[in-house]
């Protein structure tokens, strides 16, 4: 049973914590301090790589009976990986790139179950396509100057004011917020069953 395990989120993201609380997983927050290294330009591979680095960093300090969840989200537009903007100007450029078009949000998740007989590690990436309405330069500028886009991959929050510009999505909404919780729960269930059989 998932409830038998201590759940640790290897991230300080309040959005990921809220999503896990929403499905009653109520994680302990222990952000990873690892220096993140990406060795690929393929978005799915990059987010899996980063989620694995975060999860492994936090898992090495845990007792058996703990599950660590590491996650990383990127936005990909026009073949470019967009992380978090470093400035309002960068936020403007990111939004300008995908306004009126469709872009992809990728979240990589690594779940590590610290078991009695060693660890079980599972990683996956979830993709959601986001369709954005055309925006005027004034709309982009006004949004980019706010604080909302500053700590978000791709410089926007779908659950915030940017919702005014989202035409629709194909895929998991919670993935765009920062964690595909439905899939996380299903994978967790399978890992816990696997551990109980061993």
C-alpha cells in the first residue's frame, strides 16, 4: 500500500506539492541540491535525466520504507528547450515564440522506492501539447512584466493569469502545472506492489 511509505518530494515547487496533496500523498519536502547537468537536446530525455539526478541525490539519505519523487519540467517550442526565464525580457521572448502556436510541455519523473532489499527506480516523461491564442505585443509585454512567469518553465502559469491565452490542450493538464499526478499515482501503485512481492 502506498500509505505504508513515507513520500519525499525532491523539489521545492509549491505547485508539485499542492498536486500531490490533492491526491492525498502529502509529501515531505526535501529539495535536491545536486548541480543539474543535461547531456541531451531531446526534451523527453533531458527531463528524465534531470528528474533522475534530483531523485538519486535525495534518495541516498533515506531510510528503507521511503519513496522519493524527483521531477523536472521544460517547455519546448520551435525545437528549443525553454527553461525558467532569467529576466522579464527573456520571458517576453519565450512567450513571443509560441503565441498563436502549439508548443509542448514535458515533465520527467523519477520515483525511487528505498526498499528493504535495495531500491526500485522508475523514470518516465509525460508530454502535453498546449495551444495558445494569438497575443498582441502589449498582451505579451504586460504578462511578461509580472512576477507570475518568473519561476515557471516557458515563462507562464497555465493555472494563473496566462489561462486567458490558452486555447486548449492535448494531454494531462496537471503535467503543464508541473507534475502528471495521475500517472505518478499509477506508477507508485505498481512499484509498491512490486516491492511487496519481493
